[in-house]
């Protein structure tokens, strides 16, 4: 039944909600102007609430500005967890609380299908009107959960159940919004990383003073923390009010995205806050956002945990897979395990489903122990460091006071020399003064310069060795450790199996027991005796290439005179004479050049030969052009014969 009628629509200009910080600075006139505008907005909300049933729905459907005040308030309002973003002024807070109250009353009337027996519509028709005309959207529901989730939880639970059961289109819109939320978390993570790493550089480029830069950076970081808290609140409150939507969040793997976001962002934010020395200011908001993000992950998995309590074996398998996926993000898992105790969950799963191998349960439990161990050790180390720093600070303060006592009487001595003397005399400054005045300092102290500064004393201690006897003992001990080769005897049996042992000098001498005296074993090499010039092992012989033919023949005749029976063979030189090679190459080059000159000369051709050639070329051209018009009947037979021969 259609209840909306365009004739019943009231003609009125509806106002928008404006955040007080956007219009009020420090001027009283601006404050009064904002209060007057917000009073008109309250009047608009009251006007809509006082309309009759048909007038209300007609105005809401046909006048697009009717719900503008509600929509802008939900976008710009300060949730309960961000009330510090409002100016702490009594007049401003009074008018804000009025808008807060009447805005929810208007939302309640928009989601009410029947007011009395005469004025009612079916819930399905009402939600189709609200959805098709985009009067209530999924993003508006998230804002309502963030602003009114704690105050009006029971009413919102009833509205949300009716909304999703009557209009299935809201489920499709919810899936789209969850995908957008995952993208927003990715972008928000990138923004945090960029702002923390490169925020100082961007602000410094504006050429502003140091105080202005600090204020800008502080406000930027405050916006990041507020956005983080608001996002975690809206997701957690939405899942708390309508837990049936957890399956949609789980299907889009929002639990993994939150774990990754938490793991990457938490250390960066805390590190920056500690360096800025603003941990006390933001600690409460950061702690709340961390708890809400972990709660959101727990709520995303609530449908699986309920199935586990109903003893579903598939749910146990699925839950164990989720835990194994979450183990990558150790920052998140450590905090999540502290709040919700994953170890108890795994042991409970082991009781419900004993078919799964115990090795898998042990692996998950051991992984959780390994993740938690570094944090426990880190806390213990922090406590130890705090104790050590406190002790060292007290010792340093005591030492400085003793040095000042000595310098009051002996101002020409430096701090480092006084420290050496105090250590030698067990921090007795009176004894130090007496020994210096009486020139009774021992050799251990007189070797130091009296102008030794405290910094040079620290440098000596840092290096670990100095002119003192202790430093020499340290070096001596180090040398003895390096010279110790006893480990070789332990390793020798192992390498003897592979014939890779090191041979000692005694073993090496045993290999050379023969009578031959090896000159390489001598440490000092004796100079060789000078050779006798008259004694020649081999006569000087000139190469045969350089000997002239006459000399060669003489040599042959001398050799043949010794043995006349031997026949002299034809002499073949070792290599060919270069002169002959050059002459042969010159002849070849000349012949080649003559052939080229003969080829370049024009030949006289008779007219008969030219005419015959031209006819042949003309016939060839005609045949090539007209071969497609005449059939070649032998082509098929030729192809068949080629195929039989295996040519293709």
C-alpha cells in the first residue's frame, strides 16, 4: 500500500549539521552564530517528528533535503570515545546533546513500520523504500553503531535484524562495504608509514618555525590515532549489534587484514609516540583501539567457535587453519593470546576432535610459546636495563662528587687522572689528596698523564687494552689462546680416513731416508761453483736456416766422408724461404688484377645475338604473366611422384 503522496510533502529548507570546530575559532560572534544555526537544525528535526504518518513518509521520500540534517550529523558527530574533539563549552555541549537526542528519535521513526492501528505499512515495503531511495545506507549504519552503539544497543539489535531479514539487498551492499573497508585499511597503513617516515620532511619544506612544525606534526598524529580508534569502534560495535554479519566479514578475510594491519602499524605508532614523548596523552586511545581490533577478529570468528561448541569436526579443522595463518603476525598473536588465550582454544579443539594428528596441535602450541617467549624475555631485559641504568647513574653521581672534592684542592688535575687514582685507593678521596701532595703515587699511577681527561679514560676502557698491566695481561692471554693448536690432534683421526692429514717435520724427514741429499731441505742455499769456460757440454751450433747452401754442402761432405756408404738425401729446409713466398704471392696478385681488367672491357656483341636475347626475355615475361590462365596438366602427376619418393 503506497502511503507516500507528493501533494502531502511539506516545502521547507532543511539545514545541515556543522562541526563546531569548523565554524568556531575564538570569536564569541562565531559561537553565537553556530548556536543559532544548530537551533534551526533542532527545529527541523522536531518538525519532521511532529508530522503525521503520511506527511512524514511523503516528505522523506520526495524531499531529498529532509534527512540531510540526520546524515550530516552522523558523518560529523563526535562519538562517545572522541568527545574530546568537541569544544568544552557548556552552551555548545547543551545544543549538541539536543541534536544527539532528536537525531536518534528521527532514525527510530524512519525504521518504524507501524505507529498505531490506522498508520502502518508492511516492514518489507518500508525497507524497500528506505533502500531504493538511499535514505538509510550501510555506511550510515556503521556511523550509527559508532555513535549510538553503547547507549541504544537493544533498540539497534531489533532494527538491524528486521533490516537484513526484510531487505536482502542490504547484505549485498554490506559485502561491498566490507571490501571497501579492507582497501581503506591498506591505504591507511600506507599513509601511516609515509607520515611517520617522511612527515618531518614534508612539514620542514614549508619553511615554518620549530614550534609550528611540532604542532602540525602533533595534530597530524592525533588525527591518525582518532581515525584508528573510530574505525575499530565502528567495526566492533557493528559486529556486536548484528553478530550474524560475522560470516560476511570472515568470507572477505577481514580478520587476516586486521591482524596484518595491527602487526605493521602498532610498532611504528608506539615508536613514534615514545620519541615524541606523548605516550601519556595517546596511551588510553591506543589501548582502546588495540582491544577493539582484537575484539573485531574474535567476532569475525564467532560463527566458527559456536560450531566448535556444537562439536563440529570441520569447524575444528577450519579454526586450526585460521590460527596457523595468524601465526605470521606475531605482534598481533602475542596480544590476542594474552586477551583471549589461544592455547586454551587449541586444547579445547583437541578434546572435541581427536582425529586430527597430535603433531599439529603440538606444532601450534609450540609456535605460540616461541612467539610469547621473546616478549617475556624483552620485558625482563627492560627491567634489568632499568635497574642497571639506575645503578650506573647512582655510581656516576657518586664518582662525580668525589672528583669534585679532589678538584676543590687540586684544580690542575683532570677528571680522568683523578678517576684512576680514586679507583686505585678504593674511592677514598682524602687518601688521594694526601698522596698527590706528598708525591707518593705508585708507578701504576705516575705512568698516566695528569691531564688525562675523562673521555680518554672511557676510550681506554672501550678498547680493552691500554698502558696498564691488566691490558698487557689481556693481550698475553689472547696470544696464548691463538697459539694453542691442540685442536689439531682432536681432528687428526677424522681426516686420516681421507688421507688429508697434515705432515709434520719429523714425518717429512722419514720419507727421505735414501742416500740422496736433497738440497731443498737446506736452510741456507750455497752459491753454485763457477763453470769452466773451456769445458763445453755441447758445441755451439748455428741453425740450419741461417746456414748458406755452400756451408750446408760442406757439412754434408764432411759427414759423408765418415761413412761413404750413406747416400746424401735432398735437403729440405725447416721453413720455406720468405723471398720465394713473397714472389709467389706477387705473381698471384698480378694475375688477379689482369683478369679484372679483362672483365671490365666492353664486349662487342652482334645484333643477331641481342635480338635473340630480347625475344627470349620477352617470351619469358609473357609466360610468367599468363601462366595462371593455362592449365598445367602434368602438375598433379609431378606432385604425386615427388610424394612417392619422399620429397615432402
